[in-house]
C-alpha cells in the first residue's frame, strides 16, 4: 500500500513480494501436478488401469490412460494396440488406423492387430490398403474376419464375382463367424436375393443375440 506521503513502505513492500512469490510457487505446483509432475505411475500400471476400464466399456477413459502409458514408454506395444482398438470402438477410425499401423511397424504379433485394422480400413474406405493386408499366419477365425472385410471391400467396388469368391472363402474358414455371416448377407442383398439375406440375418440374430 501507499504511505500517506505517496511512497511505498519498505517492510510492507517486501512482505507483499514474499507473499506473491509464495502464491506463484503454489500455482506452479498445481500446474505441475495437473500435467503429470510427480506422477510415479508406470506405463504398465496405466495399461492395467486402461484394461479395467475397457472391460467396463469405458473407452474414452481408457484412451486417456493408454496415452499416459505411451507417454511414459513409447515402446509399450500392448498400450498402442489397445489404443487403436479403443479408438475403433469409439468410431475414431482415423486415429485407430494411425495407432494400429504404427503397431505393425513396430513388429507386433499381426494377429493382435489385423482383424481390427481390416475393419478400420473398410470403415475409412481405404480399400486398396485393405487388399494389401496379409492373411497368412492367422487362425481360422481371424482369417475369416479379414477375408470377410476384403470381400465387403470388393462389394463396395461393385466387384460382385470377386466379393463372392472371397466371402465364400471366409465362410469356409469359419462358418459360424458373425462377421462373415453378415458379409454373406450383404452380398445376398447386392445380388438382389432379399429373401436369402433376410433368412441369413434372422439366423445371425438368433445365434448371436448380442
């Protein structure tokens, strides 16, 4: 405050500066904590928390934890795969494609990435990239899903013979795969076999009510 004569009182001035420093330091501590300063949670602990959230269907919260995991360890392959899958579940296909493709570049197990990546590329309309995905080394269920996605890609290109060939292979690999069955029903609709498509869809809903 100003003294009566208009000059600062020295002791009051120094006290004011001291209090201001304390307030600034306190504010900085709050900012550092909010930004992760002092957080000793490991990358794998963030990953486990994210897994628990995914089990409960809390995809957006899991995405935050998975980002934290990768911030702590950029080479945490499991976190990156789950992040791509979580993005796919929320409909953020561009982010899903980015993270899943990065996972493949890191040399992870393709079986953990390709099924979701195939569906992601199909959703984005990246049909040429979808065609290039390998099916070798996958088990029958994953191979069936990947082939069904490729078959739908051919269908979207109006290549009915090509779609029928690949979707038939998908059904042979895993006849009870719901994704392959839906692809087969879509093919039937494209071929104007509406009765057959309706029968297939009824069977799918009966066998897979959820």
